[in-house]
C-alpha cells in the first residue's frame, strides 16, 4: 500500500499544470495560482503554464503580478493575441490607459472582427481623453455585437464628452433597455445635460429617481436656477432630510429666500456654518440674513469671521465696514477700509464713508482731505453725497480755522 500511495503522490506532484487547470476550472483561483507558479518554476519554457498563471492572478485581482506573468509570455511569444488582449485589459483596469491602448490596438489589428479588442480599445481611448478616436472601435464593437450595454454606454460617453449630448442620450437609454442594472448611468447622462445647459432634459431624468437623494438635490438646484423656487423647496427639503450637508442646507436656504421665506433660511444657514466654519460664502450669507433681521452685532461678527477665514475676501471686508458704520463703530469701519485699500480697493464711496467716520470722531484734520478725495474721485457721479460733502467741508474748515 505505501509504495502505491507514494507513487500516486509523485504523479500528482509531477503535473502541477494539469492540477492547476482543474483548480482554475473549479474557480479555486488561489490554488490554481500556486500550482501554475510551481509548473513555471519546474519548467520556465512552459508558456501555457505562464499564461494560466497570469490568468489566475488576474482573477485574484493581483494585477501587477498578472501583468508581469503575461509580459513573460509576450517576451517568449511576441504578439500572442490572448496574452496581449489580457495584459491590455489589466492595464486598463489599473487606469494605465497609454499602455493599455498600445496593446489593445495591436490586438485589434490582429482580430478586427472580434468584439473584445474593439470594446476595450475604445475604453482605453476614452480614458486617454481621445474621444473622437474612441468612437470607431466602440461602433465596431457594436456592429459585431449590437446587444452589449457596456459598449453602448462607452459610445454614449464618447459622444457626450464631445458635447454631443443629445446624440449620446440614445446610447445611454439603449444601454439601460438592454440591461436594467445600467439604470444609474442615466444620472451620468443628466450631469452631461447639466453641463450642456439642457436643464429641462436633466430635470426629466432626475424625476425618474425619486428615492435618490442626490438626484432630488440636483433637481432642486436646477429648479432654483430656472426661477422655480417654490417647486425647488420640496426637492431640497427632501435632500436636507436625507443628506443634511452644508451644500444642501445652503441650496434649500436659497430656495426659501427666493420664495420669500426668509425666517426658514436663517437657521439653515446657521447650521451650515457650524458644519463648515471656514466657508466664506456661507458666513457672508448668514451675516446678510442677520443684518436683514436687524441683528447688526451678530451680522458684524459673521462678516468679521468671514474676513478672518479669508483675509483676501473683499466682500467680507466691505460688508464688515458697512455694518460697523451702521453700529457707529467708526474706528472699526476705518480698519476694514484699510484692509480694502491694502488690496487696491478704494472707490469713491469708501472715501465718503471714511470722511464721515473722521468727521463723527471729530478728527477734522483727517476728515477734510477724505472729503476732498471723495469729490475728486466721484466727479459728479453721486450728486447728493457730493453736495453733502461740500457742505461738511465748509463746516470742517471753519472748525479748523478756529483752532
């Protein structure tokens, strides 16, 4: 018995490639990889074992090792179609589109009537951004097999990314009809419609996804952009409920503002600011809402926070200056104007307010040149303020003369 068992073991070990094939057919890819590696170690000239080692490794998603195995096959047998195709697909899977396209182009030249090299070459060219070049192999793939949804989708993308969005829609829709699992690709089509300013077409797609928070959020934003604020509210309320991001809250607050529901907008913007305290636009919006609600100190604080978040944000310094002026904080107003002037902004209106600040602080020596600077810059553009400035100049000069 013992010699027979030893003989059986020896026979099994003597042919790892055959056992590797059995393991591969049984979807035991880890075992197959080990057996084919053993076969290659035993006979480095065994190209079949090397090829199937690459295949086993690719099925285990060990792409770098699989590529190396296939490269050894191609070194021994240059231009071997299956190896060239497979290693091209692996490079494609790794988003190494340049390497993939060169290999797949050669494979396609060998077998131009086969679906796979045409389809995969089209995908590689898409990855390289060679959109027009991608069309030909994708159309060829569909001419070979007209029912393949992945090729329909690939062609749709090639057309859409060239700006031919309406033409691409047929292929996106065909892919979904061929295989319902591709339905989410319609959301991608909707994004292309958005880029092409086809707002109604995008909205029509988003309406097909009532349970998708992202789709409802985008539909709400598009309705808002289209001036349909009241319709946008329901979609954006749902988006905030399911995904209360700062962006969704901001969009809903904007819809409330445009539909004259300002009281609902304020808490949303405040919550969004808490989520993204460094977001200047959110803080500016909150500041403006607080100012509108007559909460000037709160507004000034938000404008100050916005300016601290981005000291180069001119809008933040402008809003802070005007709000501090309303609060009677003239020194703070001047400081904000200094920040603006340091960045090259000093329009006539700022000089007028500067002059008023100095005037009300009884800093008449500073007020006089500020009024004069305002008049020189305004030059008839603000007649009411210019009249007031001239009146104050007379008064200020008299005060200074007395001193």
